[in-house]
């Protein structure tokens, strides 16, 4: 059953990355030619013995040279063919898998799991790195072994049948028994490997936590307990590895024993059949060489099939990603947003993650063009989800979000993303310069435009003060600058897109006060004169807005101006009281 | 060329030294494995001789000379079978012993690495990346010991080479010379080819790392990518990186395929030439036909073992590279120094004093300077200060996670550095803001190697206001936590960590922002509970929330690495304008964390 699944999976992959199988038949043919290199030795041995050494007329040196010369030419041709085949296969594999990687990468970016299930990101990265690498390794090593092995076995059997079918039958029967034995043994072995993997995972986890948890280990004096856990898991891993190694040793040695047994039988049966049955001395000696050409590849083949399963698992994981439907798709016949500042209407919206309760329910609201709205609420009340729905980073399970009067799921992405800006809480920066990070919002922006954008937000002095101004490298994930500074760049990035609707998840990094002032001023400029929705954590932000949306347990429970809401004595009033009590003296 | 030779020489010298060290630790295992390999090598030679004899004395006379068969076949069949069995036994012996050797050495090396690192100072860890350290333990330790698997085989192959040389030369000098020169050429080409290919292969690994880094960055920034509609741009970036990797792989494969073709066709060519020369020698009466078959058969069986020698030389340089990275860690001598003082756990708080304490994570940058304090036993002290003022540092110094550069910190008059290893934590418990959960169940995470009974664990959980959510976990206190266990929210993690500290009934309890992810109402409940429980502890708490700060008997206000003021809340409000401003800033920071928590919870 899993074989069928693997085959279907392979067909799908070949469909996505046709380069994988481009010119495959020619490659296989070349591999077969390459394998003749192995077969040539027994054939030459037979020829030389039967027609020269044992020729009653004596050795004909010229004939020997001819035979040797032809054989050498065959070897050279075969070597060229093998090299060519190998390179062709590698090119096909590398090209096809690069395509598959890019396709998977692109698809992942279309899904919302990257920003919704943050903790799975590491696993998703593995889809485009290690899973692809597994397949690559298989194609270049296991796959080559498979192809060479198969053609070697076929050629060897062909030559044997040509020489003496009775002896060929004997060898093939012997090898078949061996195949069954190895296949059975391989199952045991692969179960043992599974156990090893579990033990390895345990040991790695124990070592990992000893190092990453070092501070806790030391603070609680748990060094001995930690070390003994590490030692225990390492020993368990060792035991399992050793056990599996012993099994492998038996499997490996069985190849030799079988080769010996088959060789012995061929000699016995060969001389018993005798010259009367057409078994010549040269033929029989050639068989002794041929047996060795069969047993090794057979063993390799069985092992490779096991590897193929691993590569198959990688393929299936990739297909799982590719098969995941885009949950927030770009509409097919999408429309452009109308010009001007955008209004937002939320109609009966409900949202839930696939596994879980409603995060938002029964949300109805309208935000007029140019209005400045603050969204407040307790932890888990659904504020951030609301922001993501308005920007169509998520789609509601029920109801509708309208931006500029158009249902959000009918707006072309190209229009939506250009006109609606979302500034996430964590200002994410790419590992490049400040300027390039801003340019991420507007790819064709000139350096002058970028400087002007910083000036517009009152950040000109700040950016000039960086070591290399806008050309300062921010490092991996913006690690060279502080959290507050990352936010400044993110705000400038939003500003340069000149959005008509701005959704801002307020990040209040309690950094140094000077930066704090700049952040506030920049946000003020950014939100001024355009429709804005700010997920607010500061009392001051809420107070300064035109209208406040109060969320509680996934519902929009209150809305209105600051003063009115405080007077109403509801959720906002108590939030406000909390704020006030913890800030005032 | 000469440069390459030079580096091969260095690799060989240091590689052999490294391998020698590994082997000395387990002499017997290697001896067994090598014996197995030599038995295998011998049996290959014997097999060739047997095949030669069988051809000359059985096959040719019977099939060509028309001699009667009789029972002559029995000896031949038995001889071939016996040699194969012997060969098989040799393989089993070698692989079993070599496996033991490799896996045992790997486990030993990893253990040494962890044991060594557990004793090093945090100041050293601070300069390393955890990812790199883990990579050394995982990847490099494996790489450093991997050589032990093929090494015995290579030893056997070398023996085989010597015996073959001897036998072939004995049979016929000319054929011997021919065979040997071809073999030597093969090995030399193989060694150079392997080196060159694998050096290029390392470049491929680097490119692979770049592709992986790009994917990580792009996925981490998914929200930014998506909200700016730059998916296509990101895809293009990935396409370029991925195609770069593709091209690198193709370049390496071309070189690899070239060498492979040469090295695989050479032995075959050798055999053919040997056959031709052999026939000529038979013709002149210098060689028997059985001998020719022996030589041919032997060389055909040699191909793989000979190639093994080249691989092992490569493995050796790989192994050496791994070992050098392992060694860099094992050579670090920055150990935490311990005295011999034993802890005296007691049901009473301990007084904590600091005298002219100064500290910096790097020498040029002082975080704390000239800090003195005197906390009487049993008091609750709140440490308050702006980000970067040194509060967390101070808290960590109190737990002796770091040592001050100058000055002394003492617990009931005993210098922290005088305590023996693992003794200080019996009196002092430190709870960090980032709570680390171990791969263990709830009880194990709270007891953490200590001998606390389950009742004590439950009491501690109750005090940490963790009992309710623990009860709701799938298996209660037996629920598996940690990386591969149930996911807990930040606040829940912090409460487990708090219980971990409380179960020890420490004489000094240090809470470094340890309840920051807990809802403020729960935090108040925790802190009130601690007060009510009348814990026999001196408590030092680094906190942001006004409500927590208010619970302290006394507040220490840090600014720029110095104690600016200390006293009660009201006293500080009156005397320190900076203090009031700070509390305002704290409130805003708190709001941010609330939001982060909300996001985290929305995900789970």
C-alpha cells in the first residue's frame, strides 16, 4: 500500500518538477552502457581461457592482443558513458529539486500558517531544506546505486544465460533465496533503526537541555542530576546502536557467505554437468566472477529500497504542504480598491482557528474614511486577530470585511497590499541595510526618497546618527539595532508605501525615553490624515483616537469616544481604572 | 600541488594522533575489529588462491582434459564454502567490534563535552551561541568518532595490499610489478580526487546553509512579507539562492563523476592488461593457468577495499576537523571555582550583604559599580530600575550565576564563592524571567533532581498558584513538559519555575522578573500567598508592576549601575523623581508584554 502511495507521490512530484525526469531514459541507457565495465572482465576471462590458453593449437598472441584491445576500448567507452550518465542524473536531480524547493517555498508564503503557527516555522523551514536534501541525497547516491545495481544484475544474468542457462538458473535461484532473506532481515533492521532514532532523539534532547538550560541547572544545583540523565540517555543510545550494528554485521556477512555457497554450487554443478552439456572451462571460470557481480548489488538494492522509503517520507511531507489549500487566496477576477482614503466595514464577522473556539464572534463595525480608531481589550480578547482580518491576513469564518466598499476577498492582492499597510508589533528587519529594509515597502524608492521618508517622520537625525546612516547593516533579524529602532524602521517602511488604510499593532518597547518620544511622534505623523486602526496598549493612544473599539472575549462590546466610555462604566472604564491605578500615585 | 601535499601531510600527522588517542581508550575493541578485518583480508587472498587451484586442478582437467570427475568436486566445494564462512566470520567480528568502538567513543566524547561545559562559567557561555555549542556536541562529536567505523576495514585493506603484492610478485614478478603500479596509481588518483571533491562539497554545504538561512529569515518575517505583498520578491530571492545551490552541486558532481569514472575503470583495465600479459607468460611457460586465474580473481576482489583507503584518508581529515572543534571546547579552562563550604539549610531567612561590588559582562563595560547593600534576614526587597540599570545582573550575582569583578557578596557572612559545588543552591533559589522547562513531567520539573517528596511538590505548586492549571493538564502532575511535551503559556511556565524554587524552601529567594508573564491579578495572588505562607526566606524581587513593588518591605532603586536610593515606596516617591517616572515607563512595558502573551495564547 505504501508502495502505491510512494508511486503516486512520485508522479505528483514529477508533475511539479519535470526537470527531474527530463531525458531520464537516455540517462538510464548510459548507465547500462557504463555497467558493461563490470561485465567485461568475466567475458574476457572466458574468451582468453577457452580460445587462447586451452586452444589445442596454442596461444595466438595477436588474437590475445585483439581481445585485450577491444576489452580496453569497451572499458573506456563504458567509463565515459558512466560519467555522462552520472552528471546527467545529478543535473536533473539538482534542477528538479531546486524547482520543487522554490515551489514549496512560494506555496508556504501563500499560506497563513507561517504567521499564525509561529512555533511550527522551524518545521516548515525543514520542508525546503532537509526534506529536499534527503531526496537529493537519495537520487545522487541511493538512486545511482539502484540504477547501476539493477543494470548490473540484468547484464550479469543475461551473460550467464547466454553462457549456460542451467548454471544461470542455479545462480538466480540462489540469489532469489538471498533476496528473500535480506528483505526479511531488512525489516528487522529498519525496526531497529527506528528504535535507534528514538534513543538518539532522547540523547540529543538531554544534551540540548543541559546546555540551553544551563542557567536553571546551575541555579538549582542540578548538575549531577542533569549529567546522570545525559549519561543514561547516551548509554541507552549506545546500547541500541550497538545492537543494531550487530544485526547489520550479520546482514553484511551473509552476502559473503551466500556468494561462497553459490560459487561452490556453481563449481560442483558445472563440473558435474561437464563438457557434454557444453560447459567449457572458460565459461565456468567466468561464472565464478559473475557470481560476485550479483550478490553485492542485490544487497545494495535491498538497502537502497529502505532508503527510498525515507526519501518517500520527505516527498510526502513536501506534498502535504503543497496540497494545503491557500486559506487566503488572491481572488481570480479581483478588483482594484477605489481611490482615496479607505473606509472599513465589518459585517457579522466570526473567526476561529481550525482547532479551537471562536476567537472573534458577531463583530459588526464601521470605520469611516480618515477616522482614527483605537482597539483595546484584555489579553486574548481578539484585538490582533481583528487587525489581521481587516488587512486580510486572515479570512473570517463567517461574515464579511469590506474595505473601501469592496468585499476584502474580492480585492486584488496587488491593490490591497499597496494601499493597506499593516505594521506588526514586532518590527521585523531583514539582514540588509536600513535603506533596503525601508525599500522593502517600495522597491523602486531612491535613497533620497528614503531619507525624505525618515525626515517626514522626524527620524532624520536618528537615521543620520547610525554608524553608516541609511546604509547601516542591521544584522540578522535586525539584531544590530534595538527593538525600538527596529520599530522605527518598520514605521518608515509603512510610511513610504503611503497607505490609505493603516493598521498598526502598537509595540511599546519600554526602551530609552528619547526613542520613546520619537516613536510616538512617528506614529502620530504616520496615522495623521489617513484611516488608521491601532491596536493600542497605551492609555494615551486610546485617548487620542476618534473612536475606541473595546474587545472582550472575542466580542466587540463597546465603542465610542474615550470620555463617553469612561462614563459608561463598562469594560473600558474598568480597563481604564486599572491603567490609572497602576500609573498614578 | 606542493601546498596540497603539505596539507595532506599535516592532516595525516594530526589525524593519526587524533585516531591514536581514540584507539588507546579502547585498545581491545580495535584489536578485535582489526583482527576481523585481517581475517577478512586473508580470506580474500585465500579465496583467490583456492579459485586458482580449483580451476587448474578440477575445472580445466575435467572440462577441457576430459578427465573423470569422481569425488574430486567435494574438496573444491568444501574449500570454497569454508573460505566464504571464514570471510563472513571476519566481517561479523570486524563490524561488531568496530561498531562498539565507534558508538562507545561517541557517547564518551559527548559525555565529556557536557560534563566539561556544566562546569564552565556563564561568562564563557555568554560569548558562545547555544546553537554552535549544540552543533559541536551533536555533529562534531559524531564526525570526530565516525572514522572508527571504517578504520579497521582500512587496516585490513592495507594488510590485503601487502599480502597481494607479495603473492602476485611471488607468482610472477612482471605481473606483480604491473599490478602494484596500477594499484598505486589508483590509490593516488583516488586520494587526490576525494580530497578535491570533498573540499568542493564543503562549499556546497555553505551554500546550503545560506539557503536555509534565507528560508528561516523569510518565514520569520512572514507577516511583514505578506502585509507588504512581497511574496513574489521573496520567492525570487529563494529562486536565486536555490539555483545557486543547484549550480554548485552540479559543479561538484562533474568533478566527482570524472574521478569516479577513472578510479572505477582503472582496476578493470588493470585486469585486462594482466590477462594479456598472463597469457603471454603462460605461452612462454613462465606461468600456470591456475596462477593467472588467482591473480585476476584477486585483483577483481581488491577494487573495493583499495578504494576504502582513499575514503578513510578523507574521513580522517573530516574527523580531525570535528575533533578540533570538540577540542576547542574541552580546552576551555574558565571553570567556576568552588570552595569547600557545605550549605546549612535552615528554616530561617539568610542575611545578604554586598560590599563594593562591581561587575561588567565585558571588562570595558561596567554594569554595576561600587554597589553595597545589607539585607537583613527575612526581609522582602524589591529591586527597581530602568532597563539596563543592572537589576537582573544584580539578581544573578546574588545567585552566583556570575561572580563580581571586584568586591564580595555574602550570605550570612559567608562568601558565595566559598560554597562547594551544588551547595549554594540548597540555600538560594533563583527564578529567571525566562523559565526553562526540562524534558520531564511536572513533578520532575519542580523537584529538578532534588529529593522533594510529592507532597512538598504539590504544596510548592499551590503556593506558586500553579495547582489549578496543573490539575487541568492531561495527566496532572505526571504530564510531560519540555520541548517535546505539553506546551504551556509563558505565565504557566513561570509558575512552574516558581514552584521549583519554593519547593526547596530556600533561605534566599530571588525572583528576577519571574512573574512578568503572569496576569497581574494572579501575580498579586502569588505574592500575597508568599507573604501569608510565612516563608522562611529573605526575598529579593525584581519586578515591574506597582502592585508587586508595593508588597516589598523596602525598595532598592538602581540607576546606571549604582544604587541611587533605597527606602519604602513612599520615601522614594518623595525623594526620587526618577523613581516615579520609572513606574510610568514600567506600566507601558507591561502593556506590551500583555499583548505578547495574548498573541501566544491566541496561537495555542
